[in-house]
């Protein structure tokens, strides 16, 4: 894979690279359990975000309920409300139930993009879980980072501007994930390095899908909003952060 060609638009889109201090902290084997645990949760949150967008803006009731059923076993495990399910079996059934439908062309594109994203993120979820099990890393609930909340705090409160801003936030989250996977991979052992590099293509596509949907629903130039969230995202990434997470800023200890 030509990683440079894949990452070039990502690097241009983001306003800053991942700080070396974060990479130095993340590469420390002592921090791997926390890194993988938060990565696992990030995959679930990405799937939840996509599901909520579909349910709120375009899904019919039957399709919305089908999406909820797909996510419930993952959520129950993450929130420690039940035993660990067979994630491989769950993945085989993913998307075989009723899927959301709409007559709106933009809505159809949103459904197509977000349902594929949900499938891929949940696939990554159980891949991370398998890595954790292979390394005897138990799953433990952790607090969320400030990152997504910080981005969403700037979302406007009137539709369709709310939707436009949420989609732009989604683009930045996916772009940062892609950039950070690539930046961290060279510091990891070979199996983890291969796994993180294998995620780049889907993460890059997710960022493009979110941005394209935002532009279409806005119907006007959104460059200023993209720049606004880009500046905010860079602040969250480069400022000191008291908690180490996959999307956290510069570790305070650094």
C-alpha cells in the first residue's frame, strides 16, 4: 500500500501532527493496556456515532431498531452489564437484518456510508479485543478523554447547522485516528504495527465520507467551519492533558 499517498490528504486536513511527546508516552509498554482499552472503546463510540446520525436524521423505525440490536451486545460488554459475547459470531451476523431505508438521495448516501462504517468499526472492535486477550490484557472500564466532548462543544444548535458541524467533527476524529495509527505504528512490535497499518485505508475513507456528507447537506461553502474545528482539534491535541488516551493531548508527565 502507498501509505504516503493515503496519508497526504490527512496531513493536509489536520492542523498539526501528533506531538512526539504523546508518541513517546504511547510507545512505552507500560501504557499499552490503557492504549488498547481506549482504542477498543473508540471503535465502539465511532459505531455509536454513526448509528445515532442514521437514527436521528434518516432511518425508519424498523431500521433504527435493527441498528440498535446490532450494537447492544458490544455496549453491554463495554459497560460491563453482561458476559462477553462471541464477537466473531456477532460479526458474521452484522448487517443481515433489516437495514434502514429512505427515499431521500442524501439520506441514502448517509445510510450507505454510516452502515459500512458501523460494520468496519465493530470489526475493529473485536480485532482489538482479540489482541488484548492474546496479550492477557483484561478489559476494564475507563473514563472518556476530553477530545470528542471538546470538539462537540463547538457544534451549533440549529439544524441543519448542527448536522453539518457533527459531520465535520466526525471527519476530524477519523482523520486524527488515521494519522495517529500511522505515526504510532513504527514504534510498536510487528504484529501491532501490521494491525495499525491495516486500519489506515478504512479510517481515511471514513474521514472523506464525513466531509463529503457535510458539504452536500450544507449546500454552501463550509471552509470556515472546517477551519474552525481544525483549529480547535489542534488545540486539544497539542495542549497538556492530564489523562492518557488514544486521542489525548500532550501527557502532563511529559
